[in-house]
C-alpha cells in the first residue's frame, strides 16, 4: 500500500474515533492487531474494551492531527486530544474538566489494515488536568 493510502486510512481511522464509529475503527484494525504501551501489549479485543471505557468517561473525545508522516508500512502521528471528564474513569469520579493533551503514535499498516500500534500520551499532563497531580510538579519539570 502506498504511503498516501496509509495516510488516508489513518485519517479515516481518526474520523471514526472522533465520531464514536467503532464499526469503522474495527474495520481498519487487523484481527491480529497488537497495541503496545508502557503498560504492556494488548490485542484488538482488549484495546476495543479499553477504548470503550475511556470513551464512556470522556464521550466528546476528539483527536486533531497536527503532523503525519509515513515511511513504507510505518506511519507516525502527532495529535492533540481534547475531551471532557463526564463519567467515572478508573475509580476517579467525573470532574467535568476539559482535558487537552498531546498524543504521539506509530502504526504499521499491512494490506490496508492497522496491524501494530504504539502511542505515547502526555499522561502526567492528563492527570494534572484532572486535578490528580499538583501543577507545581509540571512547572518544576519544565524549568
């Protein structure tokens, strides 16, 4: 698949995520898709379950693609995610706070489907915006 086709597939994936269209999300994920994160590696069904829980707590989740680059079957993205904490999330009661955080990712696309995914979210900033991390800690890190 050409790099331009991979970028188009990723944009379709992001649009589906932004619209809560999990049928389309699942259609671009290979059944063998593996997601890698700092907490471990997960298969497609586990990722779908985790994303569903996150989407329930943050129902207005939106991704804005800031940069997108491709190299063969690899695709690299930098996005801004925004969402509002409207329901309990992992034992944290809804705060009503709006979150804005950077997300970077790497995907491997084979035969028009995502087969591997890695992402890094600025989790410390995410937790700070939820009121769980003292903002002074972020200031200390930045200086």
